[in-house]
C-alpha cells in the first residue's frame, strides 16, 4: 500500500496555508497576529478540552478511521454491488446523505452517472436527499428497481422524508419482486434501536451499522459514506489511512503544529471581529460536494442558542459554499467590495490529475482584405495568451488572483492545499474539517453534537402530518398561523 | 395561448407573502412595520429613481420579454437543434451560464440528461461554467463533438475560461469535421464588438445576440438562457409572457401593490438592523438553479465598495442558497438558533405537478411470537402517519413547520408562492427577482450593473497568464506574494 510509505505520506500531506489571514501581512481587516499569540491559553484550553472529551468517549467518530474490518466488508460488498446492480440509490437526508455525495463526487469521474457502463467500475449513484415528489417519482423514470440497490440511511429511523422514500421504493420493489425484494435493501441505522432496526430484523435486510455513539453528521466515514464510495470503486483502506494520518497531525496542543486547531482558532478570531460568514471555496469541481458537506457540518454543529453552560448565546458562523473559478464571476464582487464580514477558506490542489491543453487558434479562412487581416490579428492578440497553456494553469492563476485581490483589499483568507485529489488526501481533508469543527465548538463553547433547532422543525412536521401524539403542538402551530392576514400576501 | 386568458393569468400569479416578516406579528427580530410605513418616501423615491433610469434606457433588460421575434427564431432553432444534436454544451461563466441552468432545470425533467433519448424532447444539456480541467476533459469522455452543439456565451468575448473552453472544443471539432465544424458552434455575444463577434464573422458562426445594453447577469431572458431552454422544449412565448406579466405588477409606486419593490424594501430594512444574510430557500428541487442564479445576481449587483455618488460604503447583503427540506436538516439549526443576522426568503409551490404517494407499510412476514408482534405494532405506529399520504404534503408540512419555527423564534421570513411550476410562473419569478434586485440597488444607492471587483480578478488573472500588456500588474502581484512566509504553511 502506497500509504504505508512514509515518504509518500509526507508528499501527500494536506497543508494549511495561513499566509492570507494576518494583519501583519494584509493589513485592513486581517486577523490580529498579536491577539492570536496572546490567546495561546485559549487554544491550549480548547485542545485540552477536546482531549478530555475524547478520553471520555465523547468523540466516537474519531475511531471510524480505525474500523478497517468494516472497510474490508464494505469493499467486498461494494464489489458485489458493482457486479449485481445498475444503480445504488441512497435514501437519506442531511448528515446521512452529505458524506456519500462528498466522497463519491470527489473520487470518481465528474460525469459518473452519464458514463456508459463499460467505462464505469460501478453502478450509477443517486443520493436522494429530498422530499420533492417530482424528484422522487422522476427517479423511477430512469431507474429499474429490479436492478437497483437502495441504501436506507437514518440513525434514528424516524427521519420523515427518508422513511417516506423507503415506503415508496419498498412498495415498488415488492410489486416487482415479491419476497426477493429484500435483497435490494440495505440499511444503515443504529445498531440496536429504532424502527428501522426493528424492520431490518423483522424483514431480514442486510445492515451496515451507524455506530451508536457517532452523530450522523460526523458519520461520513461510517457505512453511510463508505458503502456508496466502495460501490464507486474508491479505495476505502487508503481513504481511512488518510483520515488516520490527519488524526496524527491534529493531536498537537500547538496550533502551529495542528492545522485543525489553527483553522478553528482563525475562524473563531474572525468571528470575534465581525467576520461571521465563513466561505468555503474549492477551486476543484470534484470538491464541491465536500464544500456542501462542510456547510452542513459547520452550521448544524456550531449554530446554537445555548452554550454548554446553558447560557443564551445565539452563536455560530454562517457557512457559504462557493466554487472557484465559477463564483469569481459573481460572489467575488461581494467578497472583495462588500462588507468586511467574511473569512474565505480556499481548497486548492497542486495537480488536477488530468489536463485540458488549450490549443492555439489557427484561423482557417482566407483573408480577403486588410480589414479582415486586422481583425484576425486582433483575435490572435486577444486570445494568443491562452494558446499552448493548460486549463489547470488558468484555474490556478485565478486562485492566485483571488488570493491576491483579497490580500490587497485587506480581507482575510486561508487555504487547504491538496497535492492531488486521491483517497488519501480526501480522507485527510474530511477528517481535518471535522476536527476543525470539533475545536471550533470548544472555542465557541457549544455542544457540536446536538441539534435542538432541527428537532423542533421535525416535531412541527409530525404535528402537521397528524402523527399521533402531536395534537397539542398542531394546535399551537395553527394558533401561530391564525395571526396571518390576507392583505399581507400581495 | 392559455396565458392570453385573463382568468388563467390571475390564477397563475406568483404571490409575495410577507406575513412572516413584521415585528407586529413575530416580535423579536421582526422587521418594524412602523418604520416600513414611516419610510414611505424612501420607497417612492426608489420607485421614481428606477422609472427615470428606465426612461433613460438604463434598464435594457426590461425589454427582453418583448423580443417575441427572437423567441420565435430561438424556438425554431431549438427544434432544429433537438432534431440534429444529441447534446447542447453551453460554454459560459457566471451570468452567461446561470440563467441557462436556472431555466432548463426549472422546466424540464429532474433527471433530463439521464433519460433515454426517446423520453426526451430535446438533447442533453451541459452548462460548463467551470475551468476545471477534469470537468472539461471529462466531458469529452461522454460527448461526441460530432453530435453536439456548442453555444459560446460571453458578451465581452474576453472571459478567459469561456474562450479557453471554446479553443478546446473548437479544435476537437475541427479535427473531427474539418470545415463543417462551424455548423456545431453558435455564438451569443455583443452585437458588434469584441473578439467573439469578430471570430463569428470571420469563421461564419451562427449568432444570437446579447443586446449591447443588457448586462450579462440580467440576461437570463436573452439567447443565453432562451436557446438552451428552447432546445429543452420550454415554451418561450409563455415564459416571456410570464415576465411581461411580472413587469406589469412591478410598475406600481406602492410597495403593497408592487411585490418587487416590497421585497427589496424588506431586504433593505433587514440589512439596516443587521440581518445582512439573505437566504433564498426553495422547497422545490426544480428551483435550485433559480436560487443559484439569484445568488449570483444579488451578490454581483449589490456588493459594492462605492455608492453612486462615489462614497466608500462597502455595502451588500450576502446571499445564501439553501434547499428545503434538505437543508432543514442542517442550516435550519443555524437559522433558528444562531445569530439573528438572516432574512429567509422561501420559494414555495402549491402544486408540484407530479405526486409520489406514500404507501402504507404492510409487513409480509409471519409473526412467531408476542415480541415480534409488539415490534410490528411499534413499526406501524411510528410510520403509520406517513402511509396514505403524499410526498408533496410532507414537503409542504415541512415548509409550514419551518415558517412557524422561524416565526416563533422571532426571525423574519418572506415567501414567493408559485401556484405551479410552468413557463409562465418561472418567467414571472425570474423577472420579479431581477426587478427586486434593481429596486434594492436603488435603496442601497449602488450601481447594479458594474462589477469592478470581478474585473480586478480578471485583470490579475491576465497578468498571471502573461497576457501582453499586463506585465506591470504581474510584478505587483509578485510583490504581494513575496510577503508570504514558509512557516505560515503548516
């Protein structure tokens, strides 16, 4: 295994570049280096706090990279799935789904589902993280359930859309296959509790557990994310090795030797000076899913009404997902010129792994007159700088341009730099961002693992769907809605 | 035409629901109704200002819906393209691309590109708004250029990624087809200026103009958005009729009778009280592209360093795209419990047009003992409320739950309510959001149509790509980069 080679690991290390943040370099709205140094005690405390929590078993997700047996089973199952099914459909919402999309998109072909089957090492993947009836029923227009594996992911087994989707597709399978329908369902849920576990036992579904102590949104490296990745031919052993490697480099108490602690500290410092929007901006299309996944992780883990002492704090940075260079043509206008309320966090890559050489323009028409020749010359002059270049160089030039423009505007940015996109670096990246979130929760003083706001919406939904036991809540909601006025809809 | 029927138009009107914003109803961080009323003069001024600008020809995009001849030509061309090509690939960035994605995704099948050709009324659509070499070269793995139409969209003709993509695919076409390659290229650019126009003349490409006075990002209803929509079978006449209808309802000086002015006023009021994040959250998967398009429009039009008088203001709300119910499982936590710095803007639909009925769960196994029966009973009790329901009702219940939760938390939200998703309502929606942006620019006192920040990044990119004439800028950038320190990359 190449990841067992120390030199290769070092070459593949994901680096955190903080050149763009310091007031000492960028001036203006840069983060104060002096305060960063003065707060050394705060960083040490966050580190110590997280270590204590980890010792006490409160960070069960940190042990997911060690589950190499599970990874082997899933790899084997992925091979089986690739040989038997045309499609894998993940039924899950939020944290249950975001990791699957992030991993698969990062490590497979950018148009995976559209490739002809001979060019794909595995089945098409659909992550159905929606309750939209058009999307759900539309899927049945192109997916034959008889050639499809459905992975149902819900730790609690109560997520309404997931269970509704499950009922829809289960019925389609039963109608088509009778008793053999169960061979098309695999369940990822709590090892012992919840209705989905009960159903799995009763109806005999294959299961790959979500460990009891792991919160769904920190579960990208559980079967929720690993099964679809395995079906896509991703090397799970290398992925988990990358995560373990990131675990090693994020144990140090010194932020200068712990990139997750450093990034968390910088985001916390930015927040203190009113930079409450955290932009995650990959310059790699394959990492768009990682940015979406992070947006989920960051918002749900840090956006809290109460701190750990029960004080009302209403805290939490707002994550925004942008994509370079696409969003340079829009969001950059705001990031550079609008309010100085943002910290931009780039994801950059040194080698894209595949090149698109830009040809020179050779015009093929005859040139009838001097005007046409002049026009041709202008065309060549205007486009000539692109000919003979590489698309990757253009994209990297744009990333440098964006970093420089932010720096000149005195607006802070930091960057994770990946040497390549492979399972080892993506494993590192996800783990680094998870650990950064955990440290940030220490700094903000909140519980990263609860989600009372989400639960409140779930309960209101149950009430409006007339689920037994929620009648009182329904009456309350109707009371709120009674305050609506017709003239306020125009 | 159904849209010529007054009753149908009235039934299909997109409504703005502002019940969720007022402090008088939601308390807490609601928008002050008294101040809204006291600021009547400000709204009138914004309205008058925009009318003056429009009279003077400064809102050329408002005439796009009147270009019914162009729409007819494009409809005809769309039919031709559908009969001749397997794929349409849009080469464009930012505003040139966002409208195409928004319109096509809103009005075609959710898995359009994956449908078998017999189930599609038009070619597959790829909007290549990226410079990522993996995505660009990956497209050639599945698209045969000989069966593909490339639409090159850049008003200036200088957008680096677009022109680079153009050079890549032009070469592929020339190699394959020789002189006939030009039949596979259609250009949307400035009617008279720029290198792309020159090239089109010189090499004989078919062109559909971007009108000279229309800014790209307000050009969704130009050929940039209409050509791909036409190829997807969208009814352009109905789409433009919807936009014209929205134009009628956004001319009134009274915000209570002008939903675009009202929405702009509310966003401005929210911004004044620190609610600087504008979340656009459709509860319709088909409108995800519209939310992305709006995010672009809003950021680039309002995020400005200078106001119209040249004063340094660094103003602009931060648009965030969220998707209901997907993001209820993550962002809702932050929106409900985090800082009260957001105004949530929902996009809701009354009829989804297609249903996914949720079947009841009938377990098919024999029940050997009391424990299994108890388990079965629990499963039925926990999932029973879903059986017999519709997926659309679940999604709508979630939207109501989210609205209520925000209201109870004293956090403002407003909603556009679409009776259905069709060309007429989507045409209205896009136009309403454009007009809202134009009014907001009046209120914030900025020029909606410039983008100096974006231009700065473009120039820096030229410099780094060694484009002739930018050497001095390159030296400056290298000077900035010289301030980097090795020890700041960890």
